C-alpha cells in the first residue's frame, strides 16, 4: 500500500524537530527497526530520507505541536480554546507515536474518552463550532487530574520513544 507522508513539526525543551507522519488507516510515524520514532532536524532531512526510501512526501506548512506550551498549560485551568487545542494536539501526537512504537498511551479510554471529547469541543474547531459561538469547558478537579496524569505520561512515553 502506498502512503503519503507528512512532516510532523514539534517543539520540546525549546528545540524544534520533525517526525515523519503517515495515515495507514490510523495515524503513525516512521520508526526504526527497534520501534523508535525517527527524529529529523529539518524538512531537508525528511526530503532526503523520503527520496532515499522512495516515499511520497507531501510538504505543506506543518502544524506545530508545541509540547513546551502544552507542558506549561498543564498547570493552569485549561479553559481557553488555545489551551484545549494544545492539549488535544499533544494527546493525538502521543497516541500516534505510542501506536507506531507498539506502546499504549491511553490505557483507560473508558475513563478518558469523555475528557478527550471535552478537549475536542473546547478547541472550538471551525468544523464543529457554529459561527459566533464558543465552548469554554468547565473541568472538575478529578478531570484536571486525569488530563495532567495522561499528558505527563504521554510526554514521558514520547521522550522515550523518539530517537535522539
């Protein structure tokens, strides 16, 4: 099966880097033979890698997964659309990396699914939010604890799963 590959831009500890993402049928990132996600310093490195491996690369302006911002926002109330979007993006990235590396990121989806959906709605995505409307989620202390625990675990998994 031929896949289309995309640069996945992230920021962690003040440094920008890229993963190589593809959809098959669930989202994945390219990994080594040892099931570690390959990290690229530049788009040029990705272009060289995809050319060498004869992969179809689609280079659009990549979305920044700002893990530094997400980490800082974990200490706050998570009530702004930007904070919800940062949390949602990180959650999705951690899930993709975990899946690609044969890991489990969110083991208790029965508990976390409602929280995940609140992040989706709290992101106020234009495809889901009516014009001139905004959803600002109210979080219980328990829900905030689950978000923080889940995303901190995801960040640890991410750091362990991406080749340095």
